[in-house]
C-alpha cells in the first residue's frame, strides 16, 4: 500500500475527491485499530465503533474547516481516537453506578456482542490450536511468560536458560503459525492479515 | 520501527510519549500496523485461554511422556466407561437431560468459572435449565457428568453424552433438582476426543 502524505490527502478531501477519503480510511484504519485496541479493554465492538467514529470526525473536519497542520494528519487522527476512547471510558464509568448488571447484559446491543464474541473466540481458539501443536512444553511456558505474565525477554531467557536467538526463533515460529491458523479459520476480514512479520 | 518496540508497545512497556510516537507511526504505516494487531490478537488469545484453563500451558513434555500419558488416558477411559456402564442401572434416569427446545422462563442456574468466588451457587427447585459458561467449539460434542460429593467419596449420579453447545460460550442441560438429595454436587464438562482438562463446576442443592 502506497503511503499518501497527510497534506496531499487533506487537500484532495477538501476539494471533494471521494477516492481520497477511501485512501484515508485504508491508510489509517489499521493504525487506529492498534491504538484503540489498547484502550478498549478487549471490547471489540467498542473498538470498531470508535474506529468508525474517528474516521468520520477526521473526514468531516477535512471536508470542512480542515486542520491547522495538514502534514500532521496522522497525529490529528490519533489524538482524535485517544480523546474518543477517554470519553467512552468516562461514560462507561458513569454508567457503572447503580446499574443492574444482569439487565444491562440482557439489553446489551446484540450485534456488538456477536462481533466481540467472534473475535475473542477466534483468537482464543487459534491460540488453543497453536498450543496443541507446539512440540516443546518449554515453548508453551515461554508464550505464557511472555504474553500472559509480561516478563521481558531477557528475564525469560535467563531463567529458562535460553539464548536470545533460540527465544526469537521459537517466538517467530509461534507467530507465524498463529497467523496461519487464523487464516485457515477464515480470519481475513478487514484485510488484517497483510504481509507477514 | 523495529520488532522490539512492537513487543514493548503490546506489552505496555513504552512510556506515554514513546507510545504516542509509535501509534502515529502505525497510522502512517498500515502494513506495520497489521503486524502489531496480529501481536495484540496473539496476546489477547493467550489471555483468553489462560482465563479458561491453564492446562494448555502446562501439558507434559517429551514424546515418551506423551505416549505414556496417552496410554494412561486410554486405560482410564476404558475403566471409566466400564464403570459408567455398570453404574448405568444405578444412575437414575432423567436427572440430567438435553435442553433442546425448552422454554427459558423456568428456573435456571448459571455456572461459570469465577476466580475468588467463595460461595457455591445454589440449585433452585424444579426442572432447572443449567447454563454452563465456558469456551466451546460449536461443532464438537461434550459429555456432562454429575457427581455427588459425600463425606467419604464422590458418586456419579448422572451422565449425558453427545451434547452440542448452544453457542461458543454456552452449553445448556436440564437438571431435575427434585431428584437430588441436599448436598454438594459438581458438573464436569469434557469435550469428546480431547485431552483437555474437563471444566468443573460445583454447586449446592439446599
């Protein structure tokens, strides 16, 4: 995917070029997903809503007043996404007061629930399949310590008596296989699975 | 931008200004952002799996041990199968039945693995729809075994095989509470042809 500078995108959108809006969405959506995934606590439905909302705000702004420094379009979009995530968090905190959690669960937006569930289930099932395939218990333990317990690489290598090269190799193998499993399970929507790491 | 920064971002180890710069780089480099999201998905998948059970992470090691474990599993299955078959006359019928096409307005009990929960859930009276919450494969078959915990031992009082979950997060069965004595019980849910540990849930019949 060719990178189109923010300044050029801003100018074209301002001039009413619809293809520039499509390019902006294609260019920014993956990064916004990364940014918002980190800030939505695993709620994939909310993540998708906020990605859409961010893109809408950015496009409307570019169609209208524009932004102060069009060269910093990515920074503007990222900050918009962060602000939306903070606002959403505050709203959720307010709603926590005196809420009947069971009633909330019953009345929750079912479409969001399905999306959230599907993506959670897909990644969990892919990890399960991955763990079943890993030949060495050492590799499973390594993944657990790295991804679940957030131990840093140096500590894991030292305590498990692994060289950094061996660690990187095992991790890279696991990532590759995880990606293949997701692909085999048809997890290609939103073009998530671009060129591999 | 390198792999180390990617890992540090996903692990939450970058400071605020580093994270901001990293995120802006992701917005300007969608292909790199896809790699980051894949890493985020892998991490979230590991967390999801660990929430359900840690069995996948601690499964034993070498080929020999695998073979021994497999052989032991086969023997245990044969013994358990024989035992269950012999017990079938003693197992009271219709304590545990499939929950297909049953109205959802009757009594129900939700069983989920809740960390730190001290109180066992109570089984209501009547024909109870038991919702077992976990991570299920909808195409797989599951067995549900009901055990009664006595002072000295544990007795199997009912078993149900070939059950399909009603959703990826829920498997439902019907349990006739009226046929059970007061006491502590546990339900074990096992996926057919799987070496995964069963999901175990305890509850109390008042």
